[in-house]
């Protein structure tokens, strides 16, 4: 990098190369700790205090030494340490900076024509839809968050992951069980070579068993860390589902409002065309025009009337979709109170998160990063399985042939056991599993990179759309106003016989298209504004949630 330009892919290349080096070395702290043992042992033998500390006559010292050894063994850990990907160092989202102030559309009517300010570094409100100033919209979103089944499914998935984590954490505690048994048995005399007859006896057994698996090389901690990462994935996916529902409800409400306005504009077009048809028929009866002009106008009117059922169908579908988002059946769609475009308020200040904040805030990026942690823990698990596994167990109870002698001292039984199992030869299975886990990590890292790139593209597209929406709305408003004036002028001239029907038909078509386009552009500006809130990840609460999950992971 000697004076050379910084390329966008350098950050990813450095991070991936660091991950590869980590996998190559594996940073096995367990064997390193073991290699220092002989030196420590020599120091103990040359220290009088240490010799007294290990004296067999002092049971307390023995226990303390055993406890210290257990803690030392428990501190061993294997596998690659997780390194969180650094945020991209790009200066912004677009090639050319987007102006902080988006100008208004002075020629456009209504609140959609207002100016907007991009507040870089500002915090996104978790209730971002309230910035549109519509109580009806607020009620729709609240109802969807309370009753949407997809969101309920995401919440249940999160709870499932949390319970799986709790189940995995149980391995850190001793497992205690109680066994009770009673049986009546007749043993065959053949067991004694025919020297004695069959023996009939009762056997009563009761025993408390305790087992514990010391996490010497961190296998259980790695499994728990992976489960914690899955909890974070489920939490981020729940946040993404919540954000998706919010966005779907808001956008569907905007679409429904736009369709209602398009229907109203089309009905006005139909009314205007009916007046022009009546005028054309009068002129035809007076012999000032031909029957062809009458038929052409009738065709034009019929085409406009045919648009009404299509718009009504689109409106009904939007209502049905909105009802389903709210957890209702489509039959209840007629009772939904959706806002009109005229009732909405264009947010004047739009928060834009910094690139370094976006990667910690968007649910899809947070979920991808949590999956990266889970893949890293999986690599550690495959490494830990190459090391010995220690199992401690103990049992205490009683066994007797008579119930009245069950608690006699002679009926007592107990056992202590320690099992150590180490893999010696497995035909390369464990090594292949480790390499497969490393390849899976690289795949998840690539998916994380793709998710971040896609998120930045999403933000860049929305910022450019907002910049262009104001200019488009102003131009469309001017076009609509000019088309309306031209139609009024041509209609007057046509009535006076100064222009032919073709001029009237052209002006009529232009005004009809301009009126519908103006409604669509107004709705698009609201939709692009909502898209910016969605691209920002829906608020800072996602960051706090992810931080909480990371803290729990590191605490284990």
C-alpha cells in the first residue's frame, strides 16, 4: 500500500487473509499451556513451601492443589479465536456525495412537495413510521406487530434458540440422578454346576449417581458459544421480520392510497371525456365534424372506463394483502381505515446512519455476523474433538435382599470412576471435519461480505432515488398543469371550430396520462422515504440487542 489508492476490496481481503492465517495456526492455547508444565514442576520441587504444600499429611493442601489443577485444566482452550470483521472504511454510500438538503417541488401540490434534509449520523427512531404524521398508519402498523403470524413464528424461533442455549449450558453443571429398583429373581441351579438347586431371592437397589465432564479443552464452551450465536441469529432474524412487516404495511398503505387517488383521477378523466363526447356529438349533428370523430371519442371513453375495473381490482388486492399483514382474513378488508395521500406528511429530516454504524445496525448484517460467529465456534468444536475427553462419575447407594435391611451399613455401595478417552486413529475423519468446518467458515464469511455489499447498494439506491424524486415530482407537476391548461384551451377552440378533433384527442390523452403519473410520483416519494428508514435497519435498538448477545457469548 505504498502510496497506492485504497481499493474497496482491500478490507475484505485483509480480513479473509487474517481468518485463513488463524485457521492455519489454530492458536491452540491448550498444548502451549501443557508445554510449560515441566518448568512449573521443577519450580515446585525446589521450593520448600511447595514441598510442604504437597505433603500427603495435609488433606486441605491436597484439595487445594487438586482444585488449582482443575482450574488450570479448565482454562485450556483450543480452536481459532473469533475476530469480528471491521466495518468497511468507505467514506460514503455513493460515488458522488448526495446533497444534504433535498429541495422542494414548488410546482407540485400537497405535502409531498416539501423539502427534506439528510441528517448524517442521526439516530433512527424505532417507531419511524410515525414521522409520516398519520394516526391511521400508526394503528395499522401497531395491529400488524401485534397479530402478524410471520412475526409470531420468528418470535417462537427465537425462544426455541434461547431454550437450546439454556439446554447446552446445563453441561457445565454436575448431572445428578436417582435410581430405584426392586426385583424378584430365580437363578437356575445350572449356574452352580448342579451342586445347588434354584435360588429365589429379592433384590432392592437405590443409588444416587453423579457425573461431571470437565471442560478441559473447551469443547462444551465452544458448543455453548455456537448456540449463543444461533440465538443472536434468531434475534436478528426476528428483528428483520419485524422490520419487513413494518415496511410491508407502510408500503401497502401507500399503494392503497395511490390507487384510491388513481381511481379518483380516472373517474375525472371519464367525466371529462363524457363531456367531450357530448360536444362531439353536437358538432356531428350540426355537420361540423364527421362520424369518425364521434366513434373515436366513444372508443377513448370506453378505454378509460375499462381502466376503472383494473384499478378497482388492484385496490381490492392491496386491501386483501393489508388485511393479511394485520393477521386478518381478507373478508375484513372492507373495515380497514387506510390513510389517504393527502393525509400523509413528508418527513422533513431523514436520519442517515454512518457506514460504520450501519453494519452494526441492520438486522440482515447482524444475522450474517452472528452466523460467522457460529461457524467460527464450529471450527473450534472440530479441533476440540481431537483432544482427550475426561468424564468423572460417582455413585452412592444401598442394595439388599430384604427391605428391612436396606439401610444397614452392610448394604451400602459406592463407586468412583474417571474415564479418559483420546482419539488415536480415525482414518482422517477428525482432520477432514476440521477442514470442512474451515471451508464452511469461508463460505459464511463470503456471504457476510455479500450481505454488507448488498446493504450498501440498497442505501445508495435509496439516497439517489430521494434526490431524483423531488426533481421528478416538480417536473411532473409542471407537466400536469401545462397539460390541463392545454386541454382547456383546445376544448374551447374545438367548440368554436378553430381546431380539429385530432388536436383535442391529443391534449385529452396527454392530460389523462399526466394526471395519473402525478399521483404515482407523489406516492413514490413517500415510498422512497420509507425505504430509507428500512435501509437504515429500523433503529438503534438492534445494536443494543446484538451487543447483549455478544456479551453473553464472551462471558461463558
